[in-house]
């Protein structure tokens, strides 16, 4: 049996927004690099992960309250809800 999805993940209805770019614009502007990328599922913002120095995906959540990101890494198919600390594969 699959775990129940939180309301934010369930609201996506199976639709996942892909990354429009394979770069963190904020890191590029700073001349920094990133480890992995995440895509905001509300607005499409692409930001670096929490293993990256700048943690732009999490900073985006804190500034916008957009709750769900997807991995932008090739071969990874998962979502994370910041609000409910909930993970789901798709």
C-alpha cells in the first residue's frame, strides 16, 4: 500500500512541471556552482538543493511559500513538500 500523499502533493494531480533550465540562475549570478537542482511546482523556479552552498530552492520556498519542488536531476522522479516534510516518487 502506498502512503497517503499530503494535500500539497495530491493537489498536483500527477502533473509535474519540468525544469525550464538546467542551471541555478541565482548561483550563476553569484559566480557559484551547485550540487543538484530542484523545480518549484507552483511557478517553475529552478534553484539549487540544500547540499549546495546557497540553498536557493529552500530560500525560494521561504520567500514565496510555494510548497512543492521536484528533482530536476536526470533519472530522479520525486517530489518534496516543504510544508508537510513529505516525499513522493512519481
